[in-house]
């Protein structure tokens, strides 16, 4: 009888719902806005991320939709998550988020017609998806880059178009949510995280399998497949 090998783990790109959804909201940080230095690659020294937001964590929210969701993208890498999301994430032992600092919502501006029901403003915390060790595969991708990565550690490069990507086998270290090396601007999650979102009905999240994720604003098309 032939041996059965376990299926490789599945990964998904995590984004907010599309604009104009019922949870459409923008975040404006309230002064003073303090930031730390940008992170650098420990091997090549290049900048590999954006400046990190420091306290005080105070925001104004501009609501374009009808209600506030459990997951809100801010500027930079930070995300705002609702109290119920934060509590469930920690209670169920998921990994990969850093921070969990309380955020003061100073004001909510409803830019459309005010909802008929009373608007509920969740208690939000600010978190950062960690820089993971998982790396985007340099060969088995349909990603167009402006230059090949020069550093094998951070794999930083310029990305022009994405028509699906996979992670290099053996590089993922078990985080449920992370930013991968070679594509640190994207947030990637596990199937366990996807099940967690569906089980609790968390709102304002869109999950796309990495191999189906497409971003090609200039219509460049996918990178050619490697020749055999």
C-alpha cells in the first residue's frame, strides 16, 4: 500500500473588504503621531518595512459604510481589531499578532446618511502582523518583479504584478498570521486562521488563497512559468 503524505498547508491573503462595503471606514491618526525607526534586514541592512506607530494611540474614524467591523486597516502595517476579535485570538492560542495596545476612538464621522440604528463603536486594539520566516518561493510564482532580490534573508524586491504565489516549503514556522519574506506588504494567514474567522463571524475580512491572489494594476500579466 502506497504511503500517504499529508497535504501541504494552505495559506490565504488577508485584506479588508472592498471599498463601498457596509464596513467601509478610514482611519485618521490624531496628533501627536509618534513613530519609531523603520525595521532593517539583519543581514543586508536594507529597510524592510514601514515606520512603526508609537503611543499615544488615538484615532478618528470616517465611516463610509453602515457599521464598524472587527478588522480595520490603518496606514502602515498596523491593524485595528475589535475587543471580541482580540479576546478570541488569545483565548484560542493563535499566533503572529504583536501589540494588542488599546486605541482611543476620539470621534466617528458618518460620511453617508447616518444609520437608522444606533452606531456601535467597538473597543479597538492596535496590532501588527509579525514579520514571519516564511518566504515567497523565488521560482514557483507568477509574480513580476522589477529586479531580482539581492538578499537571501529579506528577499526584498520591487513587485510589479502578482498572479498567484506560493511559499517556499520548509520556511514557514507555524505563525497563523504574518508578513512573508519577499512580500512583506501582504498579510498572509493559515487555514486555521480562516476557520477561526468563519467560526466567529468576524467582519470586514476577505481571504483569498495565495495561489489565486491577483494584483496587476498595469495589466502586465503573469510572469512566465520556469522552463523545464
